[in-house]
C-alpha cells in the first residue's frame, strides 16, 4: 500500500475515533449534579491512591493505599495510624496493594484478608491473596501477624494491568476472588490458567469439593466462572445471587449475574471491541456464552460494587451501586427478577475507586488517585 494511502487512512481514522470517543452519552448527560442529588456529600479524610476499604465492627475503617500501606482510620475521632506487617507490593500501573476484607467471624478470630500485586521471576507479576491476624494497639495502629499467602494468580505474566483481585465472603463462608486476565486475553478461556476467572475457595485457601471444575485438577478446581476480562466489583444480593461488574475493552462494560460454571465469553465475545480497532463479535452472536445483564457503551469504567441494604436510604434497599472511574460517577442499578438496568447516575466530579455501605447505612466513597477524598453520603436533610 502506498505511503500516501496509509497516511490518508490514518487521517481518516483519527477523526472517526475522536468522534466515537466524544459521542453524546445521554446517560452521562443526564447524570444528576450535586444540587440535584438526594444526598449530602461530606469529605471525611484524604488518602494517597486508596484502593479499597473495609469497616471494622467498631465503625472504624481499614483503607489500603496502592503503594503498599494499610491505614486504620476512625471517622469518629479522625485518628489514623498505619498497620505494619504488610507485604512488599509490586507498585505500578494498576498494581499495588489491592483489596481488604474481614473474615465473617472477624470479631472472634481477628482474621483479615488482603490482595496485592507481587513480583515474579524476570519481568513478571501476579496477584496474591493473604490472610493474617489483625492486632490493634491502644493508639489505633497495629500489626498483621501470622501472615500466610493462600492464593496466587498463575501464571505470572508481564505488564501492570488487570489484576482484579477483589475479595468477597459469601454467606456460606467461602472466599470469592476476582482474578482478571492481566491484559493477556486468551488466559480467560484457558483452564490451565486462573486468570480471567472468578475463584471460589475455602477460608484457608483450600478448594471446595463442590466447585464446578473440581474434577479437573489445579488450577481449574478453583474456578467458579470463566471468560472474564477485568472484574473490580463483586457483591451478593439479598437472595444470595452473585453479581460482578466488569471493565469492557473499547466499549462493553458489563454487569453480570454469575452462574456456577458459566463462561462469560471474553475474549471471544464482547459488546465492546479491541482498543487497536479489531472487532470482537457481540454477545448476541454466541448464545452459548453468558451475556451481561447490563452493558455500557459508552463505558462507565466500573470499580467496586455494593448492593445496598441499609436503613438511611430506604428507597435504595436492593439497589446496586457501582463506582465509576472514567465516568466520574456513582451509578445506581435497579433489579427486576433476573434483569437489571441503570436507574440513576450521580455526577461525582472525580473518579470513584471504591464504594462501601457503612454500619449506619451511609454510603461511603473513595476517590481515585493522590489526595483522594473519603466521602460520606447521607440523606439530604
Ligand atoms: Ca463487539
């Protein structure tokens, strides 16, 4: 192909991509501004590149910071202190300290679970999940003791993206881990890798005998569902159903209802397409793969996910809330049986990294990046 033709193609392509990226997004345009929002947003504290938060029984918070800190913060007193004994993390890109979750019997056993990116051999990295006993001291600080790595992504690969590593305990005491595909595509369909999967483990990291691929040996025996791209949010609803949000490629962000043994099709199908322009067939072309319940194009870039059951916002009991990174929003999803739809979007003016429900039913958000705010959302008086 002559050079001038290549140039012409490139010139023709750039405006097309630009137009696509800037195309009107009615949902974004309809996002409710602060004055229209039914909640008051209060800044409670600031953190440096926070990734996740977990409430302790006394109403204080554990907050992970991506560069490798675990902070204990008490919103009541404003006191903050560092927890020592955290692992060395592979900080960079999307990697670093990840999630933190309490064991369902934390009040009795003091066990916390946390995920992080770790270095491998050569230029490789992967997510790891560990558990340890949290020992708080009188000053609000403390340490992690008896730390034990209970799970690792395999194989470790190059790059700094798509670790996933969201942690969630179910009512049955099982530990759920989102293991994203590390931007390597095909491992999401490869049962010799645990990348691009949702993982289900016992609380000590062993594999439950009733997992769908238990007979296939490791690591397939860890897998609950496959064909996932980058899952940053997981939550159970009141009926015990597992929902997960998933970052699509160029277009096609998803909210999925997770089925035992389900294949969600990535990278063979997606309602988005590859960033380099190569198309990916849409979900409706391959009904054997589980299709998303909600699909977003333009994308919202979903981060964490909660399903609200608190007292402060009774009108939202049963709704899901998703933090939006590129959309700088909080997205409310309403359910109708097995169906789901975006019901409302709130313009938060910043990338939202984490969403949690506090003990009193307030919604708590962590912004993304340096000097990120911890926000408390309470009903507008
Ligand atoms: Ca597609």
